[in-house]
C-alpha cells in the first residue's frame, strides 16, 4: 500500500513550504507515522536554491536542518502523485486549481484549513519582512502540520 503523501506549496519554495515540509516531517516522526512529504513553489524564481537563511535558522531552533532542501516548481505529475497538495495562501491555491490537470487526484486545500478556527486563512509570507516573521510562519506551519497529520492518520 502506498504511503500517504503531502506536497506543500508556496510561491518560491524557499520560505513557507519548506518550513511546512519540515514541520510535518518532525510531527510524523514523533507520531511514528510514515508519509511521503515534499514541497514546491508555483513560481520559478528560486529553482535549485536552498531555503532562505532565515527559514533555515527558525527550523534549526526547532532542531531541524532544512539546508539540504532545494526549491522546485510544481509539475503536472504532482497532482497525480500526491494525495494532498496543501497551499500556504489563497493565491497559490488559486494557481494550483488553475494548473491542475484533469486527471489529477490530489485533494487541494489551504494549510490553515486544517486548524480549527483558521479555515480560509493564509500563512503570511515572511520573505520581505524581518526575521520575526519567520517565527510566526513557523508557529502557523507547525499548527497546520499537526492538524493535517491528525487528519491523515484518521483516514489511514
């Protein structure tokens, strides 16, 4: 039986989505859950780049090294490969809906849709702000990852 699979998506795949990937990996490991987890961006500006140094720093504070991750762009195959494609904000969710192939099977959602009381909210993009914005992003993606993991474990 294939592993449950999740793809996190933001704009450039160097801030929010790699942090969400890291948060879900950590939550799954703590829970003993086996998942296929990845991240990507809808844009192509940072292809092949490591996560932003501020994202790496906030993950490191949680004991997680994301320096080996590399930005990639969402591909049509992702919609067939993953069970869940989880966007960080409404604009990226709209972009995903626009580019989804007709034979895609992935369930599309916003990350914070899975957190009680946060449905419809976006994870703020910290890229153009101060380092403190990454702390807020980490809190949001951690809450979203934990809630998503509970959903996936219940479905399994």
